[in-house]
C-alpha cells in the first residue's frame, strides 16, 4: 500500500497519428517534473463504433502497447533517446501510412535498427538507441 501512495496515475486522451509521441513526451515530463524513477506508458485503441466510422479517415485496428520508461537503465532494458526534428516541406506523411506509431515504435525497439523516425504532421519524431 505504501508504494501505491507514491504512484501518480494520469490518463490523457489524444487523437490523431501523434498520440503515442505525445504520450511519450508526457511520460518524459513526469520523469523530469516529479523525479519519478519509472513511468509506464500505456496506449490502446479500439475499433471505431459504426456511428463514428464516417469521421475516421483511415481504418483503425484494435491494439494495446505498454512501455516502461526510466531515468536511468536499471536491469534489462534498452537506452533510448528522443528528439524532435522538422519535416522537410512536402514530406509530412508517415513512412508507414497505415500503421500506428506505437506499434512501429515497438517493432523498432525489438529490431536491429539504431534510429526510428516517424513523420507525424509537421514534425518528425526521432528515437535512437
């Protein structure tokens, strides 16, 4: 119970392709602002109910992703850095147009590539390991 008293539970609702990146930034803010040693970033999406299908531009797939972030590497894990870089004019589309940023991130994290760039809107979200 004492560890639950220290826990800060936050939830946020965001839309669009940059939801995972915004959640990642929020989690980094918690690590810096509160001095927490660990933050669990959870993201999930469901199938859009039929009444809202006309408001969604692309097909959605149900998924859930969880990533534990920490200030310093403790135990098994992968050191990751994050940066924001401007997208060149005319190149503001995702390299994976039908994929979800969170799932692309997990694929990258488990793979051999050193850098993952995800174009979302006017910015490029860049992670390195």
